[in-house]
């Protein structure tokens, strides 16, 4: 099976630069490596700033050395990660993204008095704090590709302050809780689970057993004390605080009122107190990552989230559930505008896409900005992620009407978001204040997302050979609005029993291309002046369609528009590419992606440039 089957998340799958020497030689001049937003921090005596130092390569010295490093990365895969990638048809099984950041480069920074406090192998960079001459000197290092500010985000609004009113004129996304007898005594959560038909999955024996879920959130206070949380399976080494760099994900001493949100979400997803409280995936295994710091306005949650997603990948997790999202940024960084909600711009969105490309299902909150003009009522990042196994979840009330706070789509490139919806108003959650038997009602897409993630885990147990894309497909195509999805609740309210009865389109990875054909018939890799040759064709029974073919580098950065126009049914077009950018300059050795958008789909080819 082929892994990416044509969606834009493939743009972020693989990084395969050429030799270290050739890449460094082709790197930008030192002055252009420094982000202009850092100009004020260059002044003597200025306050230190947090910056990403992106490296030009991962230390590979040539093709043979790169092959050895990739082989070592494959040996390091955990059995769980290997099985997940093989199930998803990830090809190659490991790639440049899986290589660690070059240790020699990190040591060089440390020798200059810089202490990296964040590392990303996917984006090949480390975060440090510095200013003045030390900052300027970073851009002169031959192995540095770019120095840019670390993203800063304003704190997420607390769910307890949300206006949980119904959206004016909202249509009903049907299904009421039923009073049918079940094999599990759900206590207070029967209603919120029955609306998703989760009890039918449980009665069939599917409770998430054998599925590994990573929850990325604010913190998980008292998760070992509360009756509904203390029996959740969280193995050794499967908790991490990415902010403090420690294993514990609790702070139960200071009484600061933080690190509660994760416990609320975790209970919604996996709580287990028979007769009182049950979550949809109470049989699953969990990894808990703290990536959010609520109190301040200068935290870097998106940095930690991306690191958490890398961690989930390395642990072999099957699913990421995250009730976090971002729209607004502190000065001097600009806000995340609607124009940037294109599925591959923000770092957190790109991380979500890479996680999906590694075979994980990513379930995230759509956002709580549906009544806020300041963000255009739109979803945030990473809910805009462009991928067939990244799901953004909207919020409904108990009667199936969309909540007023639930963020709206579409993405700027016209894709339907959110994808699905579940109850997010007055959801019962376990308290995180130390009361071992306490429960409260809260509202937000923070709680609709874990409900859907939990039922996805049950389906994963029931269909252990299905890749994440089939799980997402089953959830959407059997949901209440599958015939007429919209940009308010997507495909609607998923149905657990219907997903168990669902049959995927094909025996292989679903064909998302439809009648569109996009083949590479030229040189690959490019060397010695031979061009790449691509052929585009649209089936004779298809409707005429616009097309656009773009070139991106391995980091998802646009290099050029190669061709665009109209495709007529039954015709074939030939397009050549010489390995150059928009200005006709030969690109540095490495891996590039040619992304075709047409007929309502994206499909991508990888081309290696060696000259």
C-alpha cells in the first residue's frame, strides 16, 4: 500500500537533503538567514529572545552515509511504531524526518554558551535564547539554514467561561440518547456516549483494547487519584512535561488552578468508574504529554505540541487526541490570519500533518471561536491540517444543535472543516481538584474531540488491520450528514454501530484521486540536466477541472508554480521540470514535492535533485 495517497500531508512526509557540503554551500547568505523580525534583538544590551536555529542538514556526508543513518533509524523503531507504519503503508518505512538532529551541531551551539531547550527532528532545528552579537553570529555558522523567532501564543480561553448557547438558526445534527439496555453501567455518561452509539461498540466487545493513544494537553492533575482516572493504563516512561522537561505531568502541590484541563479531557476519553462514569475508550493504553502553559501570554505551546507529536510517533502511538488550538499571537509575531489556514503553514499544523503521514490518526478540537469576530469565527491550528487522517471536531448540545462557540470552516483553500461533531455542551468530566469522586459539567470543543477520539479507538480495536485513513473514512461516511457535509459540523455526528458495519471502498488504500491521473515518466533523481516529465490526464467521464501544479521543498516551503490551467476530460498534458525555482535558479540538492491540485483532490510526487 502507498502511504500518502495524494493528499497534501505528503508534502511534509520526507526530508532527504543531499550531502552536508553541497547543502551548506547552497544555503542562503548569512544576512538572509536571519529573520527580519529579530532586528531589534541584535542591539547591544537587548533582552534575550527565543529563536529557532534551523540546520541545513542532519550531518550526512554523502549518499552512503545517509543510507547508513536511515538504516539505523529503522533499527530504532519501536515494534509498535513499525507495525503502525506498515499497516498504514508508509513508504519508505523511515525517512529523513526520522533522523535525529546532528549532535555535532548542538555541541557547537553549547560551546558558544547556548543551551537548547527544545529540539525537533521533524523540522531539524533547536530552540535557544540569545540576543546581540551572539544572535548575529548564529547566522554565520555554515550548518545553519535559518534563525527565526519561536512562535508565541496567547493563552487559550478556559472552557468554564464559554457561552454554551445554541448557534442562532442552527440545524439539528440528529441522534438522541436511547434508553436501551447496555452491558456496561455508564452512570452519568450514558447520554453523551449514546448519542455517538458508542454503547453498541462496547457491547460488541470493543473498548479500545490494544490501541495506544497520546493525549497532548495542559496537564493531568490528580489523574492517579480520581476514581475515574486512577485505573487508566499509562505505562512507565509514557508521561512527559515538554515545558519543564520532566516526566511528571501533574502539579498537585501549588494549587495554582492549572494542569486541570488535561484531566478533564482524559476522563472524557477514557474514564472508568463503572456505575458512575465511563469514557468511550476505557480499555486503551495512554501516553500523556503536557504541551500547554495557560497562565502567561508568552508561552510556546505550538513548539511543545510539535515535540509531543514526535514523541507520540516514537512511542508507536496509533492516535493523537488533542484539545488545543491556536489563532492569535503575541507581538512582534503576527496573528495567524485566515489566509494562513491553508493546511500547511503553521508549525503545529505541519506537525499534525507529519504525524498523520507517519500513520497516526490525529483528532483535534475545531476551536471555541465560533462567536468571535476577532478571528473571523474560524477554526484555529491545527484544525486546518490538510490530511485524510486529521479530524477536527465541532461541538453540539445535547439535542444535536451546534453550539454557538464552535468554530467554523472552511479553510482558506475551500476544504470542509470541521470534519465531525459530538456533544461539547454540558459534558460530564472528572474534577481535577483532588476530590476523588467529583464531577462537573463543562462546555467546549475540548470535550467533543476526545469523545470522537475514543470511538475511533474502539473502531481501531475492531479493525486492527485498517490504516488510520480508513478509520477516518468510516467515521465520516457513516455520520449523520455524510450526504451533505457543511462547514459548521462537517459530516455530522458519527455513529459507532454504523462504523462497525462499514466496508472501505477498496482492498487497498482508498483511491482519493478518482479519475485524475498524475504520473512521473521522466528522470528521478534529477542529475546532469535531464528534466522530470509528468503526465496529467482526466478520465473521459469526468467533469472539466482546473489544475495547479506547485513545487515545495521538504519543509513544505513553496518553491514555484510549475503549471496551471484547465483539464479537459479524455485529454493528457505533459509538463517538464528542470529542478529550478520560480526565478529559474537551480535548487539545492534534496527532496522536493510536486503537488497537483485538481478535481477536488491533491496528489503528490517526490523528486530527488542530486546535481
